[in-house]
C-alpha cells in the first residue's frame, strides 16, 4: 500500500494527527483520542501504519502479562512527496480532499462533544476568505504560512500547550479572465 492509500483513510489520518508533535502514544491512548471509532479498528490501523513504517515502536513494557507498545510518528514517512502529488489524478485529489474534510469534521465533532468545550474561549476559527492573487502572490502567501507554521510543528507537548488542528486549504475558485473578458 502506498503512502497516498495509507493516509487517504479517515481513521489512519486521525491517528497521524494524534501522533504529531513527537508524541509517543499507546494504542489504548489513541483509542481514547478517537472515541468515536471502535478499538478493534484503531488497533487494526495502528498495525497497518506500523507495518508500513509510518509509525514505529518507541518502547515496550509488560502490563498484566501483555506487551504494551508506545508508538511514534515517522514524520519523514507521513508525507506525500512531490512525485506522488504530481502523479495524483483528479479522482485521487478528490478522495484525499474528502478524507481530509471528513477527518476535520470528525475532529471538530470530537472537540464539541467534550464536556469542557468552549469555542469562544478556545479561539476556534473556521473562516473562509476569497482573495484575488497572482501566481507570485499565492506563492509568497504559501511561503509565509510555511515560515510561520513549520517551526511550530516541532513543538513538544507541555502542560501549558493544547494541540490545535490547522488545515490551510488553497485552490482557485475561478480562472483569471481572458483578454476579451477583461476589456
């Protein structure tokens, strides 16, 4: 199974999100993070991600006669490289986008279902903006987002940090006008 197939599944993508930030989690802890998914399904997808090298065993210990494994994410394996993105068909993009949106909805619902959820106090946001950009302006904006976001991806969990899901999405909603349309 290639990386696109592995990551284009809602449960596996939620596991990858949960593991970000150099976290080491057991399958039981992942089940607690994804309570709307059966334990058997989480275990099955953790095994698949580990077998593919996206997750690796960070440690093991014996718990009541069983071996409990802590997993960590291999960030270098949990990405779609340029060759994969170039080879993706429109249907591949539709499937990947639909999976991303399904995961976003599931994660947002899980947040709202928490007893302590407070959207105003937690500064949640889900605005959409339509902006007019040249190709150069778009590239500059993406570069600036990366400059701001990339260093934050290495933040470690601490008692004063809360994990936030950030989902930048860029796509043109209309084509630039042709010369005959703009005159």
